[in-house]
C-alpha cells in the first residue's frame, strides 16, 4: 500500500467463552497441522472425554435394577437434574481454575443437528479441529465410580452407562471408539460386561478406573484378565483424581491434589501388577496406562529394578527386571511433561516410546494436549512421531487404516 | 516492518481488546490503564490462543509480618491475560509469566496516530 498502512481482519471470536464453538477454540491447532505438514498423517487420540452427567436422565433409564432405577428417577424429579446415585461431588469442581479455562467449565456451544446425540456432534468437532481419524471416548465423572461406597451401585451404573454409550453414541460414527468401564467392585458383573459388549460397535477393549482402593492382583480378578487375554482385548488403567485417601487429604489445593493423585493411583496398581507377576501370567494381555503423564515411568523403572534385585524371593514369578515388563506396556501421552526436554527425551528412550506410546488429547479437560505436542518434540524422528500419533494405536487396537493414509 | 491498522482509539474500553489477523499472524491488542499492549496470539506453552483468554487481576498470597499466611487476594495493580487452553498467565503489560521469566509472549509495538491504533508487524 502507498500509505504504508495495511488493513487487517478481526478474528470472529475475540474472547473464548463456554459458548465458543470447539472448532474455534482449537483453531490454532488446525492451522498448525497445515503449516507444519502433518495434517494428512493418521492420528488416533486414545483418551478423550464426554460429559455423561449432562445425559444422566437418559443414562439412568438403562439401570436394570428396578429399585435403583426408582431412586435415580426420584433424584431427578426432586432436583431437576441431580447426578443421582453417582458419587460425584459437584462442590469440588475446581478443574477450570475459577473459570480461567472455559472448555473445562462447560461446553455450551450451540448444536443444531438433532439427528444424533449432541455429544456425537461435539466429538466430531474436536476430531475435525485436532485432525483425528479415531477418538477413544471415556466418561468424565464416572471415573470416580471405583470409590463408590456401594459396590452394587457401581456395578449397576457401569452397566447402565455402558449400554447407553453403546446404544446412543458409538453406533453413530465408526471413528468413535471406547474402552468400556469394568466395575471391579462386583467381579461377576465384569464378566457379564465383557460377554455382552465386547462385540458391540466401537468397543476396542476395557478399562479399570485407577481410583479405587482394592489391589488389582486380587485372585477374584484373575479370571477377568484371563478372559480379556483370550479375546485379545486390551486392558487400560485410567488414572483419576481423589481427595479422599490419607495422602491427598493433606493437600488442600486442587493443583497439589491433582498433580499427585493422577500418578499415585497408577504407581500403586503398576507396582502390584508387576511384582505379583501379572505380565508373566498373562503375557499376551496388552495393558495401557492412561493419563498419568510420563515422568513417573523412569522413577518406576529404577525404583522397582533396584528393590527387586535385592528381594527376588518376594517376587518369584518375575523372569526379568520390572523395567523390562514396563517397556512392553503401553502408555498414553497426556499430560506430557516438557519443562526439562532432556528428561523428557530420556523418558521416551526408557519406555521405548516409538513403539509403546500412543498420543492422547484428554479433550476437553483443562490439561489437554493437541497432536502438535508430539509433533513438536525436538528429539523425535519422523517415524517415531508418526508411530506415537497414530501407527501404534492402529496396531494396538487393530483399527482399520484411515482411507488414503 | 509494516504498520497495521487495528482500530479507532475511542472504541477501546478499559481492559478492552482487538484480536486481528494480518498475513497469517494473529495479534491481540489490549487497552489497560490508558495504555496499549500487543502480543502474538500464540501462547509459549503449546501455541494456544492466549489473546482470546480472560483478563483477570493477578492473585497474590498475603503474608503477615511473622510470615503466616493470611490467605489469597487480588493484586490491585497487576493485570493478567490468561490462556484459555490450559491457564498460563502473563502480565498484560510485560507479557511475562509470574513464576517463569523465560515464558514471555512475543510483543509488538503499538502506536496511536490521529486517534487510530496501529501495530508494527
Ligand atoms: S497453550 Fe497456553 S496455556 Fe497451554
């Protein structure tokens, strides 16, 4: 221009709020993928969430126990929308950092398409914006169900949610997958769930919520693991938060509790899993450790190796070092820790990330990671990036390769 | 260097903003305490849309003379822009994170000429 002054355009969204469209919130990632040239890679997100509590009125109608169904309906009619029967504690929802992170607070954007459940549209929007070919979807608040004081209620809510998600969400889009909830509080119901749902569209395995206080190597669970191994179904341990154990009770801020509890639960379960020889008992059962980040893994490898070598008589099923078993496990990438890139690189080396690690977003939670967080890692070659972003998950979950990719 | 038109000065309210795009570069221009500040709309954390976040005062912890904590409160001076992706906060006048001086936003110069606001890109 002669004047030396250039015209500009205003962005359509000046401030992101709970009403902003998912595609606008994530627009920068969509743009990055095009700029950086990996928009056409296969990308699989193995951990994302929807808010099942907003559909609770529908979910409870799938409760098969008539008395529990009555209770759940009464909760609804009395309060107009309580998460009746669940052990969700609404007063402690600090995840959005006092409204600073709107997509964690609420996804209130308009959805006009009435032909599918609203959550299907929201999932499709996040997949479009993040450039995904598949997304593995989990519930939100139900991840706390492992600490429900009533095992029977845990089991019936798990059954109801699983039926609802298999009927309402998964059939609508073949790109949406899930690892279904196993209510370990009632082992025989876990068997029913595996038998009833493992062939349903979109079910690619099963999941134990890690926030629970019963050891995962207990003999009552062994037949469950055997069944999963026989059917070649992966088992995930999905971490979560808890403010009710004796350690996290001492942390009086959300940041402290969250930082520790998402790791502590999987530290305990992985220790029991390895030291009690579960990888030897079920060598073909694929385990996936979800949402604990990665920085805990070098600690686990070194700590368990040191102690095991001094006390092999306490872990006689082991035929190699604990770290050797860890290197054969699978992990989701989020929330990735990158404040010291040398430590991050050493972690990736330690866990054989190129073949074992799978990208996860955790969208729409406050500490989500977009695919760029993997693409931008300075120490990975292109093949490792491709593996972590999509190829490993295509293999682990036996997913069809996306057309043209 | 190009002078890019952002808007009319009188249209900016206190703590108001314009987030614009020029040649694929997104820039947020903020008006706080009678001054303009401009940053790239790209968070140093993971590239999120920092300039489209909430504007809130900095939170501080009050310590008594004996160093016991008296709880949290809003700082009366420092204003923060908060990234809507994951919550990184930056002083809106300096572009620097309160606890990590290496985390700083890319800054642009702003000028006002004849009641019109421009950024140098
Ligand atoms: S991208 Fe801004 S806080 Fe993460």
